[in-house]
C-alpha cells in the first residue's frame, strides 16, 4: 500500500468457504456413464465432477414421462452449477460431438451423409446408433433405415400413412372403406361375404372351375337333373 495514496485502503478477500466460490457454466467431457441418470465429468480446467445429474424424463412411481437422451463416454456437455456452487453440478445440455479435437471428423462424416435430409429450421430428428432414425418435418413424420431409405411416412396434410416394409399384425383388423389390393392373397380360414363376389376370370372351388366346367346332361323335363344314359 502506498503511504502517499489518500484513497481508503481495501483488502482483497478470498472465499473462506467452498460455497462462497461461485462458478459459471463450463464445458466438460463425460468420463463415465453411470446408472440412475448420473455421469462423471472432467471440466476444461481439469476439475473432476462425480455423480452429476443428467436431464431426462419425469419419473414418478416407477413410470417415466418424457425422453431419455443417449449419452456416450467422451461426449462434450455443458455443466451448470446450481446457485454457483460446485456441490450441485448438473448437465444442462449435450453437444453432438466428442470433446477431443481429433474426433471432430465424426461430425464431418455425419454431416456429409445426412446434409441432404436434415433441415435445421424445420426438422426434429431422433437418431439411433444402429442406423435408423425418425424425422419430424413439415406436416410429416418419416422413418428411415440405416441406408437413408425411407420405409414409412405419416402425412398429416393428406391424412395418409404409407409403408415400404413387410407388416405382421397379430390381432383383429377392422377397415371401414374400400380396399385396393394388388397381388396374391392366401387365407388360412373361412371367407364370408354379405354381397356378391366378382371375378373377371374365374373362381375355383374344390378344384372345380365355376366358369368353365362340364355340366351333366339331363333328360328333358327331368327335375332331378339325372344324367341321360349313354
């Protein structure tokens, strides 16, 4: 302190307690994935954080409501500290790339593959590491396989659902409306109809064609339809 300085002397005060040191949000790397929505982290200043809570669905009485995110080791996250205290860290956000600079190439590979599909302004997309993903876009929900092939779509504007896949249904199926069918049909069970069944070619019953088959000849006026002896 300068003895010729007339300003009021002040002393620099350091935190005397851990909770008095207020922390700002920071970036961190996931070092371990734990159960119960907890992870271990290391911050960009090399501070280790244990059992940090990760956001997820609301859980009540063993039931969940909401979305459970996928998190990987070495992924970059944003950490907030409740009240600025290091005692209460929480993961506030998850970034789509890993913390290591060398892993940034993964983001480039991903973008080169999906840039023709993703629209950041309109789309909400759920990805899975096995390759498939679900895209919510303008008035549509679309389902893609790992080869970027669209296998299903729900169009809310047209009120139409379309699938390019084999469907197995176990249960009763009720349809109110007309059905257009192209291809062969195999039925293991009875078929009943309340109206006529039309066929432009023929119908076979008991290996007998109903359109083209020989009727037995009958005697004139014979109501029994007995054959005339040859």
